[in-house]
């Protein structure tokens, strides 16, 4: 199985205060500071109940302060192909999302009101053709995902559970770790 279109959501901590206007400020700054034309625009869906919040649209990926199922988190959605084996692709997605979470936590615009819980993640494949939501897909993904998570959590225990067995849903697993490592520590463990 050639994993592509990997999505990772890092959930916010319970004490985080989400202000969508402040995320728009951050996304506007990221677009202004970009040294490439990869950043295209942002879209404000904050009026949608349990929706994508504010979405930053890039050529290769999208970022959003997502509120699906009323659970806030920062979502990385890779749109185009990534080279390497599945472990490399999983590591790239986790490194990318954690790097952006680290930047967000340090952003003056968010007023130190948003923090991310690296022990609570959602891992999805946004392509039902590549990864139908089946037990076979779960088995095929598990080995590569487990190896990368072992590296990231540095020996801390974690669980990986499918979020749904409904074939109409995207393949997704919830990752819950018994870890108090900061986003920076998790990123460092991945070599980022």
C-alpha cells in the first residue's frame, strides 16, 4: 500500500481558548512571510458548527484550526504525493503538523491561549481508493505507524484505535499516548 494524502490532527489542550480571528492573523502573517508562492489564501468557516474553522490553503497541503465533532485541533491535510516509503511519509506528516503546532504555540497573535496535546492525535488517509476503511487497511498501516510513533514518543506507551468501521468513512485512527512530552520534544524525537 502506497500511503498518500495523509492527514494528521493534533488536538488542543482542554484549557485552550480558540479565537478564530487570531488564527486568521497568524495565517495572514505566514502568507506574507512565505518565500514561495505555495501559500494561496485562507477561508473562514468559523460560522459552521463543528466545521473546519479557519483553513489555510496551500498548493501542496491545507492547514486548519479544525473543530470536527466539536474537538478543536490543528489539522494538516496533505493533498499531493510524497516520495519515500510509508514510514517516511508518516514521519513527514507528523513532523510537518508538529512543526506548525510549535509555531502556533509561539505566535504572539494567539496570546498564549492555544496549546496542543501531542498525546492526542487523529491520523487519517484522505483517499478511500488508496486506503478504504477496512481492517485490512488498518493492518497494513499499523506496522509503519507504530514504528514512527515509538520513535516520536520515545518509549512512552500509546494506543492506536480505529475511529469507525463504517466503510463510508475515511480510514482514521485515534492515537492516545501516556506521555507528557511537549510538542518540541516530540518533534525532536522525530529528528525535526
